[in-house]
C-alpha cells in the first residue's frame, strides 16, 4: 500500500481504498454451493432456473458463494442477491445462452436511458460487497447476435444497438463495494460490463475480450461506468470491438436535470494493457459530467483513440480534471474532440446546449499515431479550456495542432515527429 500521498487532478487526495488490491480466497466467502453438487451439469442444457434457485437458497440461508467448477455450464439471466457471490474455477465456464428468449425484459438502464430492455447474463442490484472472481471464464456466447446485428444493419443502415435484441454480460446497479477480479469476460452480445449508480468498484486482473473479426462484435464495450464514483480498474487486459473504458451518465437536451442521470467521479485506470479498441478512455456518447479521471501507466496495441471526448450537440456535457499519463503504444488519434451526432435528437429544444471540457492534462507519453491533435473548434456547441500537454514524444502522420481551439493551452517539451 502506498505511503506517498497522491492527488486527483483537482487536488483532492487519493485515499487508501484505491491502493488496496487484496483479492479474497474462495474459503473466505462462506458456504460453497458447487453447481455439480446440485445436479447442474456440463451437458449443454440451459440451467437458468436451477442456478437461480441455488442463488436464492444461498441468500435465504445467510449467503455464500456459487462455485462454477471445471466444465461449461449454460444459463440465461441470473440475479445475485445480498451476501451471495460468484466464483468461477480454473477450467470453469459460465456460458450465456445464444437465445434472447432466455433473458428477461425488465426496467433497466441502457445507453443513457432508463427503459424496458433485456437484462444481462449476470445481474446484481442494491447489494453491498458483491464479489465475482476466480481464474475461470464467463462467456457471453454472442456470435449469433453479432451476425444478426450486421445482417439487420445491411437491410436497415439506421438500425440502433437496441434494435437487434441482445443482452449485456454483466450489469450491476445501485451497489457498493463491488469486486470483479481475475476473471476472463469474453464474447458479450452487447456491452461487456456495465455499472450504474455504484460506488467503490474494483476491476482487478481481468481479461476482457470480444473480437473485431472475422465477425465484428458490435458495441461490446469492456467497461461502461455510468453515474458512479470511486472506481479502480487495475492490471486488466481489454480488447473489444468498441470502447474499452467509457464514461456514461445520460443523454438528451435536459439530461443534466434528470434524477436518473449524473456524474462519474474519482475514476482511476492504471497498469492496464489494451489490444484493439475504439477508445482507451471515452467520455460519451451518453455522458453528462465526468470529473477527476486518471488514466496512467498503460500500453496500447492498436487503439483508435487514446482520449476521446464525444461532444453531443443535443446534450449538456462537462468533462473536467482528466489526467492521462505514462502511455505507450499505437493509436489512430492521440486526442479526439469532435461533435458526436449519432442519433441526434433535441426533442423540441430550440437551442443547442453548450458543453465544456477543461483541465485536461496529457503528459509523459510515447505514442505512434495517425493524428496527434484531432480537435475541432466549434464554439457554437462547446468550449475547451485549460489543456496541458507536457513531455510527449509523438510520431504521427499528421500533427493537426491548432492552439486556437483551446482557451489557455500549455505546451511544454512536446516533440511531434512527422512520419511521411
């Protein structure tokens, strides 16, 4: 545990919780409910009802841990309750059904809105201390829905993510002191993990994957953080066919006034490795307010964007005190700030709400990219101020640097080498 006081970008101290990376042992989790002890078998059958009954039984008897042993066990939507945890053993696979009929439709949170939609494979709501961990795999089994999505998109280019009905892999809401550790989380139909209105959440040593080919896994974000505070993502590998860590929070012309929306604050992503992804850290496309965000000591294999601020012209947004440090790797855009107009809808509002991004720091990075500074100046939609670029070694096809796009920009020891 660190004895050096560190600070969030606005000067708030980073407190001790962020330095505690302890992962409990299986024996620490109470009574073990091993699937095979309850005639839940690795035989290709769907055992949703039986596994849910086991979760309910554990809850009614004071808690414990559901253990997925070696083998592959099929299920639809599961709902974890207070005191009940999930452990996937070495060689164990909890595998989601490929049939959407095995997932319930309930009021949930998706794409910045509270609405009726399909629940996830793993769900937990209003729990304290939920832990899902182990060296095994949770496999969404999403190939069938990926193919269906692209087939539908070929017929209707305007079809949305929700038009092809598909579940997320993990959805945790209204919960505190959540730990997701050591797991392989792969092949989600839709977003891989989504946390909403949670606090004190840790992702430790996870492998999060969905393919970019031969069949692209659409909108399979690794980690969607939605109206949450105090989140640590550490020592994770993320390779997905969309954004790796993306900050959500609401969308729409009055999103900042709606109780179901809100801020993400005190988020640290550190010591992680990225394979292919669209955004290493993305603010948007459904986001209202993000503050005190740190991304540091990461390696990127082939990301499209290192820092991506999506500025929705139909949503009031404020992205502030974001700190990116010690990044090495290859990206298309070192920084990307542009209007984001996908499914634009002012819903009758006459004016475009003004958005802001300020106190953005990027320092001590060594990156190869196509575009160093892909930032559009659009003062009719948003205002950018107080950016700092320091100690950067950038090899780029295009520089693109335009200091007039940002009010009060500081550039110190930045070397951009153009690679023709």
